[in-house]
C-alpha cells in the first residue's frame, strides 16, 4: 500500500472553504445560500457529539438512552415500526416538514455502527435551540425519517446477522425477518424520494489495485441485472457525486465505489428499483481509528452534505464524474507482507515471501498470524516490508519440532527478526511480533 497520511481531525475542522462542486460552466444560482461542507459537518460532529457513546460496540438500550434527551428537546416524532426477533423495539425518528421525503437506515448489520453513532450526533444538532441556517434549510425542504438501528438483536452480540442468523440486507425479496418487514413497511408508507443505506465495510479494502486503504465507499446501486441508468439511479449518482466531491479534497485516494452488481435480494438494489433514489455509504477504516470515531465525524459531514445538496437542489448541478472516476473497491488479501526475503532454516536458505493477518484488522492489533508462505508476487497488503537482501530468522514459537525435524507452522503468531546475515548474531534490521 502507498503511504498516505490523513490530515488530523483538528486540521479538518479548521478548513474554511466550503466550495460547492458543480458542472464547469454552470453558474451558481444568484442569492442561493452556501451548502454544507466537510468543515461545517465536522464542527457539528464535534459540538454535538453524543458523549454516552464512545466506542463502536453498544446495545439497543445504550443507543436509545443516549439519544432520548435530544429527541425530547427537538421537533421529532418517534414511532415503533416493528419488533426484532427477540422483541426489541425498532423505532423510526422523523424530523422536518418539507415536501421531499428522505429515509436513512443504519445498522441493519449489527456490527456496523459507524453511521448509527453519526445519527446520534445529528439528533443532538437537530435538537439544538439556536438558529442555524443549515438546519432551517433542511427543515423547510425535507421530511427526514431515520431508522438508527434496524437490527438491535445483532447489535446485542455485535454480529452481522439477526437472531435467526439471517443477513437482513439479503431479505428484501422474501421479507422473512421482522426487521426486513419493518424497513419495507416504512418505505411503502412514506414512499421516500431519497434513501441512504448506511453500512461499514472491511478494513481490508483498497481503492483500486494497489491503492490506499478505503475510508469511505459509495454506490448508486443498480436496479436491474443490466446495471442501467434510469432517472432514479441517475439522480442517486448525483447525490453520491456530491459526497465524493466534498470528500476528495480531504481524503484523496481513500474514496472508492462499491461493486455495482445487481443483487435481487438486497435492500439497496430493490429500493432503487422501487423508485427511491438510493445511495449506499460504506465506512471502511482509517489508521489509528480503531473505534471509528474519526469516521463517525466524517459520516456526520457526509449525511448533512448529502441532505443539503438535495434540499437546495445543488445535487443536480454536480458533475457525475466525481462519482464515476472513483476506483472500485479492491479486496486486500493480507495485512502485512514481507517480500523478497530469504528464510534461514536448519542451515538452508529459501527465498520466499511471508503474509500475515491481524486478529483485529481495523485496529491492526491482537495476534499477527502467519497466513501464507511462498511466491506471493502480486498480493495486495495493507503494509509491505521489502526484505530484499535480508535474512528471515524465525523464533522457535513459529515452528513445530518433531522427530528431529522442524516445520514452519501456518497460523503461528509472528515472531521473527530480519537480519543482514545468515547468522543469528548478525545485525538485526527489524523485529516483527516482539
């Protein structure tokens, strides 16, 4: 992976410019208010952060305890739209009185909570008493319905599936799950003009072949097998382009497109087919952000920017190329790759590569285990160590000794030293796993 450092959050918060991306040559409407931008969204995230949630693992009870004070203060309507398999309430929160309807749903996968945290922060901002031009614009133009936690049973164990072991996002066709039925029922009742499908994706994703680790992936999902572009999907693409244009100056190289293959069981694809202009937002990973608190703040900015682009009509003036030029997600096969080294074992030399994976790839923590050995040319890794000209000396814990022989053990926790020479007393260059 190429090294690419993200700017600190404090620097992002100091960004003053809030440029509105638009098609070159398209005049900015006279007297129109400025739209939300990353800096403003991040300021809102910082000032209105729901402090009761400070990590990405929390339960249904914890979430609602954290956001209920905000919901009591603002002009919200809270309703139960269903019950989970285990009987937990699935609630929708509606705010705003405008003519354009928007539906946002989060945590349909119980272990994907970044956007849920962001929604908790947005509720705090919407409930604030002081006058705010952005909030006023959204309230006049939009009627927004949020489903902050669609899969509360999955959240209880921090697992992807619901209590039946079903992936709720693959239940849009049969509607076997009460969670899926709740989402479909609210969609059918309010018939949203726009929808936001809010998820988290693996930390082991690059922005195109050899690209940087993806922080945010976007998608205007296909509505049919042909992946065509009807007016609904085209409008969704412009909203996604608004988000990409806002982010590309701050996290260049870390934005990607999700695979747009049509899935007839998936809610995002069928929402698009049902006529709701739908955008998928996937939160990936940022180094040094294991609890996704920086991505939480970026999600606040993404959501508010997208809502404002819809409310002001600015999305229609955005260059779709901001979206189309994004590289597709590329799966990273390993976390740490030691390339072009020479293994020393029982007096013999073996030119080879070693691939390792972290127990927790998001935090790059826990056990770092040996995954694969051999010629790994072309393997994509988060971190690559060039061991050209160096010798790899393994600790006994990485080997299995039996009957006078020794075997290199796949799955062993990393414990090795890169040295300049074959001998164990030669100069050490780097230690891995110590």
